[in-house]
C-alpha cells in the first residue's frame, strides 16, 4: 500500500503493483522472476514480464521489502530482507516449474546475480547492475545517512525518455540508509560472482548516470558462465526496460532465454 500521495510519484498513472502474469502465448512450462530496483516498483520490469508472458512464460514481479510505502519503511529495511524475499519467491516458482529464470534491474540485478550464484537458477538477466560505487561514495554514504537521511531525487528517475520519466512511479526521495544496505549487498555479490556459472545476459544503458556502464565489464570478467552475452543500450539511462531501448531489450531477453536449453544449464 502507498501510505501517502508523496510516497510513489505518478502512482495513479500506471500499474505499479506486484504481478503474476500467466502465459498468454503457447505455454513453455517455464517461469521468470522479475525483480525491480531500489526505491522503484515492479512496474520497472513489467515491460519485460509482459513480453515474456506473451512468449509462453509465467512472469512474477514481487514488491521488494520496504517498497510501495513510506520512505521511512524502506530506510529500516536491511539487505538481508531483500535476499530473503527473492529466495522465497524463487523457491515458490521452483515448486511449480522445472525451469526458472531470474531477471533484475539495478538492486534487482544484484539480487539476480546473488541468486544465480547461490541458488538453482536456469539462466539470469541482470540490467543496469551497480556492482560497485567508487570512492568516496561508500564512505560518504556511511556517514551522511546520519546527517541527512533522505535525498530528494532532482529531475526524477534516471530515464532518457522524458515521457517515460514523467509517468515513472517511484519514491521521490532516496533513503541513504538504503543505499548503505545496497553497498553492503554489493560486497556480498562481488564475493559470489566466481560461483556464477549459469547462462547470463548483462545489459546496461549507455546513458546510465546511476550505475556506470563499466560495471557491465567488471561483472563479465568475474563470473564463470560459459554462455555470457552483453548488451549496451545506446539510447537509454538506468531504468532501461521502460526507456527508449525497452523494446530492443525485451527482444534480447526473450531471444536469450529462448536459446537457453536444458543442456546449457
């Protein structure tokens, strides 16, 4: 629930809630877990879920803990709460489907990489993943969260398309305590990457001002996946699924997962 009109900007204009989309195309029997980013909502990855559903996959997009309500609630949430949530969501899909894929944006990309390295995942897609923030940002956040707990997002979300940015739902502020938790999660994920061996698609907006595109290369060099594909989205910012290159990204994700056979996982 949204506790106030200010909690999620433009919430009335789009469907920003959690979803569980049944296949609308010929069912494959497979499922995909779609994970949104920090201060965002499942809407951020819904375009990908809809494309996947149309190609016969079940697509589930949960609301991560601390999201969908007041910023103060998110500020109290720990990264382990996010891990517990996606582990439970993955396990639930595993009970009903032989093959389950994971697709995540930003914070969701970090969670996707962690799941792919530590749980049974048949293939993974990580988009705009902030694997590392360069100094002095981590130290500044560690101290600044006590001085100025909330930062206003000036100019809205990191989306190149003005119309998409205007209708994009998300918290208008960024709790620094949540960024601190994300930084802790980054460390956990970096340690896990050598254990990641499943087919992996990495995508990143070339205009991303939130997570530098160089993160893509660092992830690629650290994982052990035999099948690894990289996609740079020339006209998009951080929230690429809803940005200019969203359709291109959707096709790439569908083609990548369609090419993932049982023999490659």
